[in-house]
């Protein structure tokens, strides 16, 4: 007991402890309040450890190091960089679309200061935040008007609420999808104040199903792209062009919830059955909604394009303010859209597009570079495997890819995967046939040294 009392008495007082030179740097990095609070917590844990016979020796330097480590670890609970080695390009859990460096740099220059978010510099009067993306979207999509909200669920909810409140909205039973996080189309329609009118069956819907459902209380016809599943076999649905003909015949607007939102034709990358925005708009649809952070390759946003008379209704709707986007989102989206003005620049500067465009030859060369950076003391080989587009897009198609397969058995695949995931910069990989696989499609070359350091650290730790 005397030893414990002596140890407790030897714990330095806070003012003495904070004289250590390390605290000058810590105060600048984390702020004095945070450093003080963390120091108190560390000292309290030290007292508990002494009383539990878990610690028999310490110094002011070891305490300072513990405080430094505690501060560093506290930052890890926040949003931070993760390396995606899964081969899933639009990984929902890892933030979906990656923002390119050039786009991010331009956004940084815009948002790190005041901006013309709602100011018309030419006229010297208040402007509208809707105009910034509108100019680019109407040019790229060839539509009358455009509007941006915070995600696609909000976009379809606003469109339905503004265009068909208290009215019936006709939709095929086979398109009543559930999107991520258990959000369902019928529930969104209910929140929008619509009356759901289901037509057809799960696997078959015909034009006459829509025709027979239309009445004096019909407000709109809705089509939903079933991007996250496919019904195969004995199926039939009404294509968008035919649905638009029905809408025009009955003077009813047609709304298409696309979800994904590709401005590029993905067939050129070997990805099939995913509609692109340009082709969809040729159908004559009145309103199209899609996501910004999926196949477009931008920030999370819900993008609405189409007829001006309907988008004007949305801009005046009370919900519009609740779902509007901030300057960061608008700046990032606008910079992303600018890239699409030249397809070659989009291919180069939008990571989602450049990842999907990589050929097997490109990926093989890339994988060879990664293995070279890792070093010959860790056994790994080039292997062919499959990745995915992700983000609820193209669910039935895998993408051929190239992986760095770690074959070194000094560390088990399970242990290595967990170590990489717990690394200072977490590396999320996958395991196949008892090997850790690093899919190079979703890894940038700038991340190779981090992966190499993590692997070297894992194997050295195993040897100790």
C-alpha cells in the first residue's frame, strides 16, 4: 500500500506537467482546452491503473507521450481518409464518388473566403443560388431548367410534392423500390402528399395498365429506374418513351427517378444496361431526377432537370428551403460539371469515370507498380478478379479487374485484413480463398506508399 501511495504522490501536478516542451506543440495543434481535458483524463486513468496494480513505474515524459497518443487517437473517431482496395468504385460505406484533386483545389479557392452564392455581381443585387449549377446543367442536358437539392430522395420528394400534392401518382408495382437505409418509394410519396396508384404486377406492366388507372384526380405518371436490382425471366415493362406518349395524350407530366445519373455512355467501358442522362431526355420526359455522388462522380446532391414550369413550382415550394444545398456542395458540383464540357477532361479529372475507364492492361501495369513499391520481402502476385460499380448501380454485372494478391502466409489473411483496417490510414480490402486482395482499380498511385508501409508494419509486428 505504501508503494501505491508513493506512486500516487509522485504523479506530477498539472501545472508542472504542462511545462514539458511537448505541450507547446500540442496546444497549437489541438487547442489548450482540449489538451487540458485530455491531460486530466490521462492522469485519472493513471491513478486507476496504480490502484489496480497495473502500473509500477512512470515518468513525466511517459505521461506526456500518453497524452499525445490520446489526443491523436481521439481524432480517429472523426471522418477521415480511407483507402478503398475493394474494387467497388461507388462504395456507399466509403463515401461513394471520389472528388478529384483539380476539382477539390478549385472548390477550396472558392469556399475559403466569401463567394457570390446569392449575389449577382454584374447587377449589384441579390442573386439565386439555383443559377450556378443551372447554367451548366441546362447546357449539358439540353433542358429548359435545373435545380439542385441535397440528395435524390429529396429531389423526387420535392418534385412529387410540388407537381402532384393530394393527387394520385401512377407507378408500376415492379418499380416500388427500397433504396439505401430502408427508404422506400411509397413512403417518400406519402411524405410528398401523394396518393399512390399502383399498376401492373411485380414482373409485368403494360401501357393499358397506365391508361386504365388515369382519372380526374391523377397528378403525374412516375417511372423509377430499378438500379439496385433486376427482375429476370418472364417480364415486361413500359419504356419511358411510351410512357411519355401516354402522359402527353392525357396532359399529365411524367417524372423519371433515375437515381444513378451517368452523363457518359458506359457501354464504352464494357458496362451494360445502365441508361445515361442524354438518351433518357430524348424520350420527352418532363422531369428527371438523379444523384450527384454516383455515376456523375460529384458530391452528394439531388439533381432535377426538365421543364421550367415544373421546376419553378419546386423552387417556390416550402420544402425547397429545407432541402437546399450549401456552397460546398454547389461549388463541388459545378466544378465537376465543368469537366463534362470536354469529355477528355472528364475522363482525366473525375475519378469515378477514370476508374471505370481503366482497361485490364492499364490495371496490370498499375498492379506491377504497387508490387514494386511493396517490395520483394513480402510475397504477392498479380491476379485477375472482379469488382463492381457499386452505389446501387448495375447490380447484375461484375467488372473485370486486377488485384494484388498477398500470398505471404507469415500473417493470416484474417489478421492482415484487420491490421490494414486498423492502420493509421485505414485500408479496406477483401479476402478471397484465404488471401488478402487489393484491387488496384480503386487505389490511386499516390496511396501505394501508405499500403506498402502498412504491409511492412504488419509483417514486422508478426516477427517480433
